[in-house]
């Protein structure tokens, strides 16, 4: 009986340790994305007046819209992360209910049953999912930019190079 108890305690401690490690990594990923978000927003807020000043010059009008798009994009990281966290939290809640019902039915939680394995897999998915938040927010607000200056320069170059051709063609 003592050996069974020690075996159960050892298996349970391994399961608890792995679960705690994944929960810490999950919380670290959520905190990391929020910390990076705050840093980017502070930098963008500091650069906002500079961008506004550059936007009055010819060829730099796109900087204001690109800055605004980036600011909104980064601002949306928190709501997107919260939606993702709510989905993962609901899945975890249902898995814990299944685990509790199994303990009530059998009186013992088996070592790494399907519910435990799925719970840990969803923790890993949650960790990876938090790193996809910026790209999901980019789907909502495309924060490209920089292409307007290139388009304007190309348009000016094309106008300069085709003008002599049009003059020659019209005179013939």
C-alpha cells in the first residue's frame, strides 16, 4: 500500500510540475505581449508629433496615415489577446469540469489521461497563440506604409520620362 501511495504521489507531482511550468509559460506569453504592446504605444505616442510635422511636407503625407494605422494596430493587440485568452480559458474550464467528473466517478484521477493531455496541449497552443496576436491584429488594420512615397516617386518619374515622348508624338 505504501509503494502504491508513493507511486501515485510521484506521478501526481510530475503532472502538477508540468502543468505549473506550462501555466507559467502561458502567463509569461500573455504578459510579454502586453509589455511589448505598451512599449510600442509609448514610442508611437512620443513620435506622433514628429510624424504630424513631417506630414505637412510633400512626399511625406503618407506618414500620418501609416503612423495612425500602426498605432491602431498595436492598440488592438490587447483586445485580440483578450479574445484569444477567453477562448482558451473556456476550453480549460470545460476540461477541468471533465477532470472533476472523472474524479467523482472513479475516485481517482488517472495519470495523464486524455483530459490532462488535452489540457497541456491547449496550454502549448495558448503559448504559441499569444505570439500570433500581432499578425491577427494586422489582419484587422493593415499597418503597411512606406509604399505611398515609392508610388509618388514612380509617378513623378513616369511623368518626366513620358512627357518628351508625348511632345514628339503630338508634333508628328
